[in-house]
């Protein structure tokens, strides 16, 4: 049963019908805002986004910039199984596998690139990963860039933090790089 | 050669002064129109608690968006200048000029100051002094309809044609009301020359009130402003062409031809502001400022240099123009849009009878005072 709400608008009185006093009232409101913002621009809520960012809500379930997780010994969890690359609907992941010199069972990613300019932030790679190695929990929202090459996340970017944007998760990942450096 | 200069000295100086006035005044108007495109966005942004354009930068200096008009112009120039295959090529090309030109010509009749004496020569601060200036202004602003209609018709697009029909109907209707609102002023000042009307507004009423048009004809001012905004085709009367949702007469236009229509709109804002200032707010008159300086009603006098007086008058005219342009922007961003039937009803059932009533009352009062 659709409920019908009948609105009884009161008829306009004379002053409202000639429209001019109402125009004056409206203009007064807009003018007040104009001068308030002209003399106190700091009060405008606009955030100049790529330069400034408002903090993300603490408990929000967000899909943000990817990272590659680490094992307890500091090696990357990724075993270069290509599951995420296969699942990716935007074809933005590029993996090249390599073998550890001292481990005949597992592979590791020699190249792990995510092209953020193609990524649709859908999280399918995270769903597909059998090793729980990739996550999208850095709470860094990828912004725009002036060059396409700047939108390319390499393995180092995924294991490290983006330059100038320290985060605990990213900083801890520096260990993984050091581990890999030690293997060479 | 010297003989030629001596023989035609007056003519040469007159032509030189006229050319200089055209360059300076029109240059000022054009730059102000370009700034208005930015002001429109900035004013609307500040009214709506936003920031507005602030990114266009030259060498890293944005100056809060001051370079936006330049960026817009560069973008417009480099856009594809598209002409529909079935369009009427000649008229399609001419229509933007028809929209822009009559409005630009009108600035020649606006007095932006009294006069300056330069080396004994009197230079009137008005490009062309015409005894019937006001009628010429109305006639030429009527010509601007051609721009609207030709644009819609020559694009051979049904929606553009409908937009042009709406626009023509609106402009023709409000042309009538616009003309009639000004008849009262003609009766009071007894002249149709804009400079004469401004000079007449320098008088004092009851010894202390400046005899500006708004004092004599406050009602006509409201009618004039309403009709002028409608003539300008901007909100609340922008159903000819509502940028975001209503397909208008220049929908087939792109690149600088489109820019010409938009620019004409902004130039018309300046024109309306200048006309409102000239007709109703004393033009270049500063209250109590005369050729010799300030003479206050109490009898106190402050002598001023001739050039300072001229500068003050031009400055006053500029301030009034800028104020009205700002007010028009505020009105444009405050009011919701009329429906087409409401628009026509407002003109024919509202403005027109009221304008006629205004003429009747003005005439009756003038007759009673024995001034007619």
C-alpha cells in the first residue's frame, strides 16, 4: 500500500507574491555568505586534495594502495603464483617469478608491478591470493600524477612506502627489501 | 606636410583623442569582461562556501585564480571549430559577430566622465556624444536578437532552433518593457542624450539630496533591472540557454565562436551595469562634487584640481559599474529559474502594465508641478 502524503502549502501572501521582498531575503543570505567567506576564507571547508588530505575515518573498511606482506623472517609472503594477475579485471598486475637459491620449493617475485593508472581498486587480487600476501590496507589513497610512469608501483614500492609518506606498515616492509638484498 | 597639420589641427586632435578614448575605454571594458568570467566563478564559489578556480598558474604563481581567464581563452582557441555539415555556413559564421557587435558598439554612447582640458583642448569623456543616445542604445540592443536567432537557425538543429525561438520571444518581449521603463526618465530630464541625463543628475533636490534617477524613479529602476537581466538571458531568465540542462541556441557552436556568445553575455553585464549607473545612479557624478571641487550642503567647500575632479568622476563611474556587475552576479546565483509561461506572464502582465503606470504617474506629477 503506497502511503500518500498530502502537503497543504499555505497560499502565498501579497508580499511573497510580488516576489521582491523574498528576492531581497535570498540576496541577503547569499551576500552574507559571500562576505563571510571573502574576509575569512579559512572557514571554507574545501580541502585542496592532492596537496592536503582530510584524515580517513579510523574504522572504515577501505581499499587503499596495495602492499606486499612479509613473513616473520622478513621475506615476502608472495610466492609468485600469478593468481592475482589472473584475477585482475583491469590487467594491471605484472609478475615475473624467480627462484630462491637456497629454497627449491618456493618462488619469489623478481618483478611485481601494479599499474595504478589501470587499477580499479576492486580488491580481487586480495581475494585471489592463496598466501594472504597482498593487502590493500596502507590507508594511502593513490592520487593523480603528471606522468604515467609515476603511477607504476614496482615491487620496491609495494614492499616499501611511497616516498615522503611514512606509515608503520610501509616502514616495516623495509625489512623485506633488506632480506632480498642479502640474498643477492 | 606642416601645412596639412596646421590646417587640420582640430580634426586631427579630435580623431586622435577619439581613437585614444576608444582604446582606453574599450580596452578597460574588454579586460573587465574577461575578469568577470573569473568573478562569476569566484563570486558564486564564495556564495556557496566553495573556493573557486585557483589552479591556473604562471611560473607557479596562481594569485588565487587570476590567470584563469587566460587559461580559458587558450583552451577555447585550441578547441576544434566545428561547423555542422548542414549548417548555413555564412550565417553560422556571422551569428557570433551579430551577438557581440551591437553590444560592443553601445559602449560608445556611455559617458564615463565629464570632460578634461588637455592643453586648452576640451576632451569629452564619452566616445560619441549623440543627442538621441538612449534611443540608439535601445535600438542597437534590439539588434542583438539577430545574433540569437541566426545562431539557432543557421545551425540547422531543431533544438537550437527551439532555443532561438525562446530567446527571440523573450528578448522581443522584454525589449518593450525595457524601453517603456525609461520613458519616465526621458520625461524628467527632457533629453535622450546620456551625457545630458548624467549632467542633469548633478543637481541637488531640496538642497541636499543628489537628483539621481533612483530618487525620481525608484520603481522604474526595479523594472529596468528586471527587464535588463531578462534581455541579458541570464538566471533567473536563462531558460533560453541554461548551461547545465537546457539546450540553447548556440549548442552547435564550439571554440571561439562559442566563446563569442559567452563573452557577449559578460559584456552585456557590464553594459547593463553602466546603463543602470548612468540612468539611475548619477553616472560619473559624485555627490556634492562640482568642477571646482566639493561644495557640501552646509556651505563648506573644498577646492580640487581639475584633473583630480575628472579622475574622481571616472573612478566613481568605475566603482558604480563594478558594484552593479557584482550585484548582477549575486542575483544570478541567488534566484531559481522562471518557467517560460511565468517569464512571459511577468513581462506582459507584470512589467509592461507597471511600466505604463509609471509613465502615467510620472506624467501626472510633472503636469501637477507644471514642468511638462
